[in-house]
């Protein structure tokens, strides 16, 4: 796994390109992108030595790096693969060749939300500033968050737990709830509901949701029919909660990008039904 050891992430947000060593380091950017500039994420392996020298020559020392998009030249980052966050329905990721990857980073790579049926597209900075005053636009960012949710069941059905991670760029909330003897699908829905309830309770108005349950994500968007009455009730409850936000978008991600919510869900399997625990960490 030497490749993974040297892996890095290239992130474009507005006119700035950043280089990060860990996907978790990118999370604050995802939170701010809910109502800000769109974020594009690519994964690379083994940053070329010449590229490190080039970054240092631009006054960039250590990691994470950041550089203006105009300073990105062809071949700077080698071969890049789009991360599932950018293209949620691409299980293999889209591979870009050496020349086109750098050109895309210099140009208009954006998170394409138009392909996600049933999801709300959040306004850009320019649209917000046109509709709102500067201070109101800043307030909008403060009222935005990302939610990761997951569920776990030891036995399916068996002792089950719901987990959720809320981020707003300055804080991370880790939530877990015991849900009794349930199936994994029920636990997944309970994880979403847990996160949405706490997001509303904390005053968030804009939310971007990620989960690794294709069933939950597609049923919430109305893409899949619901045959089970229990699932229908949970979906209805989740939709009622989502409608209370000014803007809402949900997308499916691979399990490897949902590991933090998975940890909370597994911890929750040891809790009593209805018992909720919450941790908060300042970033």
C-alpha cells in the first residue's frame, strides 16, 4: 500500500488550488462550500519532486500547500482521479490524463449538482451577494453545515445504532443513538433523522448531506419506490425534517468516505434504545 502512503488530494475552491495529505483535512472546506464557491476534489499518488520544488518556489512550504489556479501548469500533479465526493454516482472514479487534469484545475471544474435529481442546488457567492448584503452572506455561511450519517446493526436485525457527524467549518459534532433491535436499513434512516434533528436544533438553515446508504439517499430524493411500511414512515419523517431547511441536498458516497459516521453508529449499538450521546470539538 505504498501508493496510499504517498497519496494526496488536490482541491479547487474558487480561484485557489490546495494540496492536502488527508481527506479529513478537507472537511471544513466542504462545510463552507454549502453556500460558497463550489469545491472540486481529486486524488493523486506521489507528488512529483519537481512539483514540490515548484510549489516551494512560489513561497509555499510544507503541507497543506495552496496555489492560485492561474499558476497551475500541465503535469504539475501527475495523474489525478476524481473523488466520489465530486461525482457521487461514479463508483470507479473518473480518471483524467496528465494534460487534461491540470487544464481542468485551471479552468472551470465544479461539483456538478445538475445530475443529482431531487436535490437542491445551493447559491454561489455572487448570487448570494446580489440577493443579500455582505453581512447577511457571511451569516448564511455560519448557518450552513454538512452532515454525514450511518447506521449499524449487529445481526441485521440485531442491536442497532445510528451515527451522525455535523460540521460547520469551526465545529464538529459527533452524534450517536441506540435504536434497539433493528435492521441496518432502519439504523441508516435513524442516523439521517438524528443528524437532521440536531442540525435544526442548532439553528442551521442550509445543509449538505452525505451517506453510504444508496437506499436512503435514493428514497429521500424520490428515485426509488418504498415498499416497506416501516421504511415509508421513516422516509416521511426525514422528508418533513429536510423541508424545514432553506436549502437541502443529499448525495451518496462510498463507505470509505463515511468512516467517521460509521464509527459513531457502531459505538451506538452499545447504547440503550433512545439513548443519545454527543461530543463537540472546536476546529
